[in-house]
C-alpha cells in the first residue's frame, strides 16, 4: 500500500523499522537511510527473512537538503519518517516540501549549537506545507506523541473541560551501570540539565533544574522519585487544549543518575561549548557521549518496566473529575521482541503508527500539526494492537 523512507537507524529507528516490517500490509516497502549505511544494511539482513516488506537501504547526510531531495526523488516515498536527531528536522522538512512528500518526526527542532527547543521553527512551515498539499506530523513518539493523543482522547471522551495535565514519565528499568542514558546521551543530557518550566494560567513558570520533586507509587513499577522538567508537548498542548490552566511534565531520576550528572556538570563535561584539546576543537558533551555506553547496548541488560501516562483534572457534566491513563512497557519483553529496551520501543511503536495514520489517510491534512490536533480514536485503537496497551484508572498514589 505505502512506501516509507526512514531516516535514522538508531534506537528509535530500529524499533520503528521492526514495526513497519510487522505491518507489511501498510508498509509494503521501506528504504532505511542514515549516516552510517552499514547499520541499515545489518538491520535489513536481519529483517528481510522475516517480513513481506521490501527493504532497501541508502546513505544520506540529513543535514544536506540537496542530498535528501535527490534521495526522495529516487525512492519516491509516500512519507519520510524522520528518526534521526532533532538537529535534522528542518532540513528534512525542507526536502519534503521541495518534493511534496508527507513528513513525520518524534522530537522538535533544536539547533545543534544552542541547548534550546521550541516549536516556532517548525510551526513556521505551516503555510508552506498547506500550499504544497502535504502533511507534517510533529512529535509522534511517546512523549510527545502518545501523551498528546491521550490528551485528545481525554478531551473527546472524558471531559467538557480539562483544567490541569500532569504528564508522568516513569522509567523503573535498571541497566546495572552506575551512569548511562536510555536514549541519545547528548539529547538526553541537554534536556535534563536545562531549567524546568511549566505552564500556569497562560504563562510559563521557570524553575531551577530538578527543583520540584514528587514521589509517586506507580502501578506495576512501585515508588519512584520524579522531577519537574520542561518538555516540548507542554508548548503545543497549551495552545490546543481550550481553557487549560496548568500543564506540567515529570520524569523519574534515580539518586545515582543525579549524583553522576551533577559531578559531570561540575567538571564541565556536559558543556556544548567547543574547547581546544590536543590541537583540535572538541565539544565536551560529544566526547562524553563517545565514552558512555551506547543506549542500544542497554537492551540486553535492562530489567523492569516503564509507566508513562497523564493525570487529567477538569469538569464533566458540571462535576469535578480526575482521570489517569497510562501504558506499562516491559524492558525485557521489548528486547525479546525487537532487540531494543522499552524507551526506544515506546517511541518507535508510535512513530510507525503516526506514519500509518498519515499514509492511510486517517490523519492527512495539508499543513503542520501536532498529534493532539487529530482524531485520537484510530491511533488509540492501533496502540494496543502494536504492543502498547493502555489502562484507565484513578491517579497513582502521591507519596510525597
Ligand atoms: P540514536 O542516536 O540512537 O539514533 C539517531 C540516528 O540518526 C542514527 O542512526 C544516526 O546515524 C542518525 N543520524 C544522526 N545524524 C544524522 C545525519 N546528519 N544524517 C543522517 N543520519 C543521521 O537516537 P535515538 O534513536 O535514541 O533517537 C531518535 C530520535 O527520537 C531523536 O530525535 C530523539 O530526540 C527522539 N526521541 C523521542 C522520544 C519521544 O518520546 N518523543 C523519546 C526518545 C527519543 P549514526 O548511526 O551514523 O550515528
């Protein structure tokens, strides 16, 4: 039925590729393209014996619009799935515009030399995509992504008005290393060492990194420390949920992770300012990435589960209401199925489903859109089918 060009073959890309290959009825053909072609070839060799999906591979530098345009013209995909890094969002969007091809990604644009992310750069393409008659679907991972769809679902089926949203991203997994990051270390460390931010009564409230702490007792995972962080979906939800009063995002961090991070920050290893080292310029954070365990190598070692979901409060039929929806994903089961731990799994599955929504026409609308702007029902129906079942219940117990 459809052909996808998948750019990026890392942790998330690899899961999405496995899932496209499980869904051959929709993804009849995929081309895996990345900076390091050998990784694409390895995955192709592993998967082509198990799937009806036809797989090809290519080498591309996704920072170069010209290279991307000629690849898209050669492959002629129905959609480009951007599963590279947030730095490549704009070049890939440019190439999709030039070739009038649908686009999707899982993380919003971030310039490589400034640790700052916001949607304005990608939202600036709204008119151009509308004019070109193609859809750009932004943030089709878990958070953003599934959490955005959970919000649209809560608004459609459970509330007349949502007043507050707390997004809780809990990882109860243990990889056994004193310090490692579950996805790209550079992106992860930039994210967690930034100031916290949340939305309250129409304005941003800024906090110091890790200033606001909560302790929750999560279904199937247990008691975990969480810290308020800025996260990209707050920005789009603040615009797209009418009358919303407060949106916050919390993520779990263990004490060992925080102590190591503080030490690395204190000695300058998390800096993105280039320094001179033995006659060449190096970026300390990129060097740190090179010495840390590759997130892909955590898969076979990680035990435990993730629990990611949203607590909504608001009103339904004149009464106050609280509603909690979450997914639990098991690291070991994810690894058994697709060779990656649950963080990549919970991102790669929604990436495939988002692309499926676009190519099947369920979510096709010329322009640039965030996930909560589409009908949540068809997406929610696919989530359980492709390995991310969801549970609706009362909020988890707030311990502290
Ligand atoms: P990885 O670092 O594991 O993979 C990134 C891939 O992109 C690699 O294959 C890499 O190639 C490729 N790549 C990097 N730069 C280029 C380039 N210039 N041209 C072509 N290919 C390139 O990252 P993850 O898989 O962990 O993350 C992928 C994306 O998912 C990121 O944007 C991340 O922010 C996002 N994400 C979203 C989440 C969500 O819930 N919404 C959660 C987790 C991640 P090479 O092998 O050569 O390095």
